[in-house]
C-alpha cells in the first residue's frame, strides 16, 4: 500500500477545491493542544508520552477506514522535522505501507 498524508496548518485548507473528490481522514493536532491548554514548547516527557499515545491511537483508528486513494490529513500549526519523522515512522508501522508520501501545505 502506498499512502499519502498531508500536513496543513488549518482545517479550512482541506475544504479547498484541490481536495474535492478525495476521501479525507483528519487528525487535528491543534485541537489536542487547545483542549489540553498547552503549546509545543510546554511539553515535558510525560506530556510528550501522552501526546504520542493519543496520535498513535488516532492513526490506528483510521487504519480500517482507509481505502485506496484516501488521504490522512494532519492539522497542525508548527510541524517540526522531529514531528514529521515521528509521523512517518508511526504511519509506516501502523499501515504496514510500502511507502508514505508527505505533502506539506503551508
């Protein structure tokens, strides 16, 4: 399986015409930070662990829903290289995919 996942900074971006006709499964990282009254700079080891477990569960929950041609969209304001690497690793493991293509939309 080849999988495309997209990182956008706002959910409004996936409502644009370029996403019309594409099945989208979104994971809103921004909402996790808002609901926990945190920002990335305030993360400690425990918060980081909780965050990672949350995002892994979100990715796993989309696994059975993904059909060929569907996209996983991650909504996150400030994706760092370490965050992108973490996502690539977890998505590859969970989906057991041959390749994962990242599309970063500013």
